[in-house]
């Protein structure tokens, strides 16, 4: 039986609190329902979204729980500081400025994420491409209200830009080099998952066994909830931001959702979402609205969900089997 079991029963809203924004809601039992286990919750802005923490602890250990959350937040902020596309002083920012001219040293952590991103790019024939930052900037989903011109889009379409990224070692440290000036790194489809994994590792090292880390649609459920059962996760309805389309029970497993309703703009009756197809340079044309993937770690779930969004099942299944045997599609609509 899968570690992620689908549960279609509804949860009475008066009996459960809901945490989270973006793709997921986390159902938690109010404190008055619990004898000795307590839940400490915190939400903070980081990595361009909101990180939600729910940590189970004994009633007298509130301070320890808060300290553990502090350390986990520091891990997320490290990844943001190191791999942000928007920060010219980050590894990614420096690479985008200088790697077309010569090798740029990056941290071991960025090197690790880039190697994983390149594995996904190769396995998916470029459906996942960490090098399309210029196309993402062209579409600018935070500000645009209409699509860019077809001529601008065509200039960045079908380029297979990931093939022009080299990740190697020099002087015992990772370096990156671009052989095409149109390469621009954007690790938005994988770095957030990596950050969640680091936050989870930090919680464990600080004595936390049972917790939720949810960073804008990339989630890891540690152990069990405060009532001793698997964590109950609601997948948000793409048609209704306040609605839950399906519930899952999750324990010691990562879950990530990619959907067309998270970042987008509307123009002349069409939704233009942020999941670009590197072949066309435009938002992927897909029958699905969202796909949710579970895996042993969140970096894998994050990258897998990005890679297979819009992909037919007869292609998505083999890709996961080759690249991420622990991963499975647990919901799509």
C-alpha cells in the first residue's frame, strides 16, 4: 500500500484548522482536543511565498519547538540567499551575469541542485529546463497583463538551452559555464523543494520527529500529527481558492503540486500560467489544471511535478520510473 493514501471523506470545518496557502491546506486538530501533544505553528514569508510550519511537541517544550522552527527558517533563507533568481549577488545571479564569459564558482549546495536539475532536463528531453530564465523574465507573470509578442517568444523557443549549461569542478569547487548567451538560470522548479528538505533535516537535528513544512505548494510531512494519525493534507481546488478537491493522508513523505492557478494572468479569455513549455516558449497547453506528485524527498517531488505538468500519462509514468523510482502521481485534474 502506498504511503500516501487517498481519503475522500470530508473534514468538518468546525473540528479542524487549516494551514497553508497555494496548492495545499493542512488540517490540524484544535489544541483543546489534545491531551499532552501540542502544536506550535508559524508562518513566514520566504522564497517568494509563505512557509508554514506545524511542529508537534510535548506541552512544556514550546521554546524548544520555536527554536527548532527558527533553525529551519534559517535553512530556507540560506537557499533563498544562495539560489534566488532575483538577487544578483546569489550564486544564480552571479552565474547569470558572468557565466557566459567564463566559469563562475558556486557553492556546493548550488552545484548539487544544478546537477539534479540537469539530470531532470536530460531525462525529460528539456521539458524541465533550468536555463529558461530569459523566457520567464519575458513573460513576467507578476506584472504582465498581456502576452509578449510572438517574435519575442520565438526567439527563446525550442532552443534546448540546458544543453548549453556546463556544471563542473575547478579548484575543488563547483563552477558553471554557459556556452550560449541566452542561457539564464532559474531554479524555481527545484530549489524550493531542496529548501524544504534542508528545513526538514534541520528540524530532525533539533529533536523534532513530527512536523509539517509547507512552502507554497512544496510540502514534507514528518511522522504523525498531534493526534497520532498521519497528517491530513487538502489539495486546493483550482476553480475555488477556498475549496478542497481531495484529501490525502501523508507520513514521512514529500508532496508537491504544479498547477496553472498559482501564478498567471488572464488576457482575452485565456489564462497564461507560469509553467512554460521550453519548446514553444509559451505556457504549456494542457488538459490538466494541476498535478500532485509524492516522493521520498521534496526536491524530487518539486522537479517531477514541474517536469510532468501537461505531459501525457504514457510519457509521465516512464519518466518517473526512470528518474525517480520513489515518486508517484497521486492526483491530477
